[in-house]
């Protein structure tokens, strides 16, 4: 396998993409990009603010534009948003320009992690504009994961992360990259 120029980390919200990405990048001597941070910087607003004021289509347009910029950079690990690959062009770009890695977790553990996380994900908000809780949160996670998992599973490498620390996930990712497959 030729040396990998770019690694794209995908997976559901809360799976740990943002904490694993800089660790993997550091170990490889690559730079690290968090797509959500890039969008927030570019539009000068928080993610919930962008969804509320500008609307999801503007968020997705910006996400796509910034991903295309990442795809021209050498030696980079990119943490995608959980919904980035909903755009078929984004999936194609990631598959063609780098190594796509899916961090996979079960819906129950995702819901558990998300309920403890910062409540900044509009896709998990209820009708009152605040984050869903308990069974309603788990139901939303299941639904979105069901819609998205066939796309996530197009990744070249799939890593099961349930019960693992960021350190352990990083080790698994690095050895899978070395082997070229999981
Ligand atoms: C989204 C995931 C978020 C962020 C936005 C939408 C999604 O990123 O891009 O809230 O549609 O799954 P994380 O996966 O980093 O939370």
C-alpha cells in the first residue's frame, strides 16, 4: 500500500472522533483538523447558532467547502462531523483522497456518552430547542444511526470502540493503519 497522505475519521456524534484525531495525528507526525471547529471559525458562530440562524443547509455547504480544502492538504488527519458523509460527494472524496476510518459504537453507549457531553448538537435537540434526554435521546440516536450506518460502513477500516479509552482507540487505529485494514 502506498503511504497514506490523509486520514478521515468518521462515526456517530459522541464516539470520540475529536479526541482520537489529534492523538493519531501526533503519533504519525501529521497535522490535525476538526471539521466542526473549522466551520465554527469560518462562520463565526457556534454550531447551534449556525443551525438556528443560518440553517442546516448553510452548515452543510460550509462543511463540504472546508472538506474539499482538507482533501488538498498533505499529511493530515481530519475529524469529520457525524453527518458529513450524508453528502455522497463527501463520501466519494474521502474514499478517493485518503483512508476513511469508522469508529463504531453501539447506540446505548453513544446515548450514554452524549448525555454526559456538552449539549451543542442540534441533531439531538427536541422541539423545545434543548437536548433530548433518557429514552428520547437513545431513540433519536438509534434512528439516526440506522439511517447513517450503511454509509459509515463504506469506510476501509472499522474500529469497534465500546468500552475503550481514547488511548486504546488510538492504538487500535494506528495498528489498523499499519496493517492497511482492521
Ligand atoms: C452532526 C454532528 C456534529 C456536527 C453537527 C451535526 C451530525 O459533529 O457536525 O452538530 O449531523 O451528526 P460531531 O459528530 O463531531 O458531534
